[in-house]
C-alpha cells in the first residue's frame, strides 16, 4: 500500500523504478455537507437526554431549599389532589419504563489479548529475499521490486510469516492454513481466558473476522469446537471484509449486546497468509507479500454493569463508512488471478486517493460526535462561509488532538501513517504506536489496532478518562472508527506482545 511501481522507459522492460507514492488527498480541505449533517444527526439523536440534566438539577436545587413546613404543605396539597398525583405518577412510571427499555446499554472492553508467534517464525530481510529467489517463481524484476518495497516499508527484522512459507519450496495447503488459523486464534484466546478467568459457558456471542481464509466448518465453528462453547451461542463469521473488519466485528458485537442482556461477547480478529501468498510476477499483486504478517487478537466485551469496575475501556462511538458504490473504490483492493492463473490480491494505483476520500467521509461524520464545541463552531462557521457564502477563506482544520489522547491508526503501510500524521496535524508521539507496530509486527490486518493499543498500555501512557481513536480501513472500500474511553489507569496485560521488547522502543524507522 505504500508504493507504486512502473517499468523504466530508459532501462527496458526488465528495469524497475519505484515511483513516489501517491499522497492521500488533503481530505480536510474539502468537506461534503451531507457527512457533516450525518454527524450532527448522530449527535442530536441523543441530545434530548442531555436536556434532562439541567431540569433534574433545578428540581434538586429547589427541593434542597424546602423546610419542614413547606414539605407539610406540599403533602396536604397532594392529599386533596389525588387525581393529579396518580396521573403524574403514571406518567413518571411510564416515562421511566420507556427510558430504561430504550436506552443503549454500555459496552465494556474487559480485556484483550494479541497473539505473538514463536521466534522461529521471524523473517529477516535477507532471509525473505533469499527464500523468494529460491522458490524460482519470481523473475529478477519482481525480486528487485520486492527488495525495494521491503526497504521502504517500515517493517523491521522481527516480523513473522507462517511456517509453510519457511520451507523451500513453500508448502501452502489447506492443512497448513488451518494450523496457522488455529495457532493464532487459540493462542490469543488462551491468553484472554487466562487473564480474565472467563469460563466458556459464560460466552453468549462470538464474532470472528478473517478476510481471505474461510474454510468449512468456519473459523468460528473451530473455536466453538475447541473450547466447547454452549449450544445456544450467537456465532458469526465475517469474511472478505478486509483490514477494517476488526471494527466491524466490534460494532456487530455491540449491537448484539444491546439485545441480549447480561452476557459476554468475544471478538476474534485475524488474517491468514498461508494460502494467500502470491507466487507470480504482477507487481501490483506482490506488495501484500512484503507487508502482511502473522497476527491476531481476541477481545472480550461485556454489557454487565458489574464489569464496569474491572473493565479497561467503555465503547463510546463506532462510525462506519463504505465506499463500495463507487467502482474504483470497489476494485482498488481486489483478489484475482493473474495471466498465469496465480491468485493474489491486487492493489490499485488509486488506492491512496480512495483511502483518503473514505477517511475524509469518516472523520467528517465522526467530528460532531467527539470534537469540543469550540472546534465545532470554528469548523462549522468556516464551512458555511465557504459553501454558502462563497467566501475565499482558508478551510479550518479541526484539532482532533483536543478530542483524543491516543491514536491507533491501522498499520497498513508507512505512507498512510505519514499522510495521516500530516493531514490531521498530529505529533510524532501520536503515531508512534502505529509506526512501532508496523516495525515490530508488520501489517497484521484487522488486528493491528489492538497491537497499537497494547503498545500504548505497555508504555504506561493510558490514564483514566483518556480517549482512544481506533481507525481502520480496508477493501470494499471501507473506513471505520471506534472510540474508547479508559475507565481506569490501564497497565500492560500479562503476556502482552510487547512484554520483553517494549524497552527497545521507539526505534528509528525509514522516513
């Protein structure tokens, strides 16, 4: 995702030239009013609840001023107006019942766990290139292209590839892909169950997302079989939804937790590489080989009030954007076969521009929900002046640093992180978790935002009341945001993926 390629006109068809990566459009410089309207619609939907606060405060203040004589007079008045009392009581009971039945239940993130592969699955640059050469599937141009992508990718020397890719020749198979899925999912779940003392019978909802590997029985069925989950569990398996599917899975679990009372939901986000390595020479399909690595995460969500005391975070907002109606957006990340019949995932040269447009839509909708009123007024006034009055004013870029304390930007590639840092006017520390996750673990697809959250915790930066913005994007084309609020000072979990290496970070990465 971080580079485009072309044949050099001077060096012949065999020469390779890596062009300057396409930048994200300056997506805060032009805003579609309908997405601003959508954001304010979400805000106003819950605004009536805020209006009750001053009313209740006024009632409490007035009641505190009453002396015993006033209370006695009120009691006598009520005795002589029994019909009024009964009517008001009925209205109060009815209103309270409606509120209790319709209010959204808080969704708590009790804990989560990220899988860390064994050290023997680590792959260094030289090892990656040597194995690629020994397969005999890649010509010199493709090998040179992969080398240049690796050098500029921002990945380090300790990322992981599945065991099947360590063999010469590689041994991709259904059995090997199943083993990779089992190792990642069960490894993360074992840690989660150990850290939370969760019993299998307590899980009422299971959501699994994996884009490229969808066997029968499903991945969710594999988990149910392994841990002997109960027979009436609500189980879902999301496939083909790309790197943003982790937030989609959380959103689905959140909606289910609004319906099913007093239960737990487990979300498992992963990707499978074994059967999805590309062994051809089409350069737009070679980039995933260089970026995607083994990883996965398991997340425990709850709607039980009792869990508010032991949970790490509370889910505040989820905003989802889908650009699939546009053909270019739909086709920009596309699994297909090349001319030789070899399957891979093609990345379009328009990917960065399409990602930028999706991001613009998403943050424009999210802004009214999270930005302070001062930022909203400045942003809205500038927008009205520009759109309605045709005033030649410089667009105001909202300061999202006032809304969020921590940023977990999907570690899809160095270029995307660079451009988001620039366009959102973030500081290096705000994108540190994303850069270091890309360096240490590579692009682990939908689970990367959890490795980034674990990095922030391992650094001891998460404080009670802090807000976290997880933003992910992927095929479709989709951009999704989740906003969390820390319920306490959050320290690193036992068996964190950063446990024995956090002292080495941050490190200098390729710029």
